[in-house]
C-alpha cells in the first residue's frame, strides 16, 4: 500500500538514480501515489544542474484502459491539500458532468490563439492562483502590480510587449517607490513565464528581462539595491517603554498587536491574516499557515500567558472562526482580514511621543519582529535558536538535530524569554533588563 503523502514527505523526496525502466533506461520521472485521493500522485523529475528536482502534482482519470492524466501544477506553487482538492474536483467534474479537464485546457489554448491582451493575461494569471495557493497579501500585492502594468499596456497584445516598452514604466516606479520596482518586475517576469508554460503565449523573450543578468555595467534598468533596515526598539534608550506608554492612549488593539508581534516573531502579514481556526488552545499553539516560502513551511508557535491574554482581548473565547484582525474591526463577523496597518503609519507613527532613531525613523510593524530577535541575541540565544524562532529551519549539519517537536520546544523557550523581557519593560526595568547577560559576574538568564 502506498504511503500517505504529507508536506514533509514531499519535501524529503529525492531522485533515486538506481531505478530503471524494464528496458534498463533511466525513467523520465518517478511516481509517488497519494492514497488519499484516487488517481492523485506527484511526479519527481531528474535533478537539474542545481541538484534540485521538480515535483509536480497530476491526477489520473477516465476508464481503466487508456486512462488520461491531468497536470495540476508544481508542489510549492500548489500545497498538497490544494492539489488534492483540485484532483477531487477534476474527478468529480469528469465522472458526474462529463467535463474533460484536458479539453478545457485546450479550449483555453484555442482562446489564446486569438491573442491575449496584457490585461487578459494578467487576469488569467491571478485567477489561476486563488487563496491559499497565494496568500491574501501576496495576491493583493500582485493585483496592485497588475494595475500598474495594465494602466499603460492593458489593451496591448501580450506577445508584442518587449523590454523597450517596459523599461520607462520600470524607471518611473523605481523613482517613485524604489522598493516596489524589483517586486513589479518580478511579477511581470513570473506572469510571462507562466503564460508560456501554460501555452497561453508563444515562446518569446520575457519582457521583464530588462538587462543581461551577467552584465556588470551600471544601468538605470537594474533592480535597485536592497535597503537593509536595522531599526529596533533600543532598550538602552527605554524605547519599548515609551512605545507602550504611548499606546495606552490608543485602541487596546494596537497594544495587543505590538505584544503579539514581539512574542510570536511573525512577519507583518503572517499575524495580520491569522485566523482563530489556527489556534490550538489546548496545546497553547498558533499555526503560521503562510510563512515565507508558502504553506509547506508552516509551523506552530507557542502561546505564553501574555499572548493568550492579548488574544482574549481580541476575542479569544468569544469567537471561534474568522480572522483575528478582521477588516471591519474587532468582533465583526467577516471573512476578510485587515489588508494593512494603515492607522499605525498614518496616525500612530506621527505621534510626537513615538520613539525615533537618530535618522528620524519611527517604529514600523516589522521592526517589532526584528526587536524580538535582537532581544534573543542579547540573551545569548544562538543562531539556530533565533532561526527557529523566526520560523525558519537551521541549515547545515545542525539541522538534523532539530526534530519537529524540538523546534516547537525551542520556540517556546524563546517566547517565554521575550515574555520576561516584556514584563521588565512594563515594570519600568527596560534599561537594565539585559544586565545579567552583559555582566559576566552575574548569572545568565533563562534563554542563554
């Protein structure tokens, strides 16, 4: 009997070079069945030069003789559960309604021969990646990129767009919002690659390749350099104390939110889009379902007493489903989470009591996560522990030492250590709270 697939098992699948066909040849792909859904399987392709193998979901359908195969999509772009749902839908449509998915795909190809416009291609691309294949925030960001593209080229035939057309728009975005220029170009690049893979476009030079990748010459069409932000709440200046004192004059939502970002180490959208269904209160855990890298990297973070108190203030015990931070405000029965923290940036950040750096930088949401990691460093947590707290996996030899359960335990220790420091902040001890670790004559703290 085939072993049940899981995200972790798929991640560990490797090409077996010893396997051969009956004729003694290396197979074109290696097949792993998913007993959860009839006909559903994943194909592992030979490693590329990078050593990585493509893993693609397929589903078999039709009569026992001459069965057909439908390509769902690559793992990573399609999480396992979404691929299963798609496989079930394909089978149900075929057996109940007589809809052949491959014929439906051919119809799309025939429609493409009528030549898609840029707007039609963008619509097709976004429609093919519903939530949770893309996270809600990632989808909305791509919709914004699509609007910028279609504003200038919406009615243009997609296959006629070239780098010379795209360059002026890229330069304009780079001038107005430098951080968005690379993201915009990446969106166009992926959209055109997808269009060619799906045979909605003929093979062509991707218009998002604005300069030769190996060119060392400076060019206005190169992606802007990444801006390294290192702003944190500086304990020596009592900045966390000042921040939480200031937040007392605002909706308690923002105090709860700031504490949770520090305690959990989640990125902006990871907490903002979290759902009550992601909480396992019996085991004091919350699941980060869409971390960096997608659902296959999901993990569970520990909920300390302070985190649970914050969640109670947001509705824990009263609300069982829906977003923790709903778009319409707390305790509202809506399905959409907040799309941003606009009030923080529009109002709170401009409060004269907001801690500012020497360069005049206020505290942004992501700075809270960075602050938590800095606190762990102050308490002598090692690189692996900080990496696990951030939701990543240690690399190299040490990665083998961390089982799933041990990673959760490490995250718990880190969260409890940060909770202790937050209690120091709230008690007015922020400026001296790291003295036990800075003074070698004193005993180190619990996270050393």
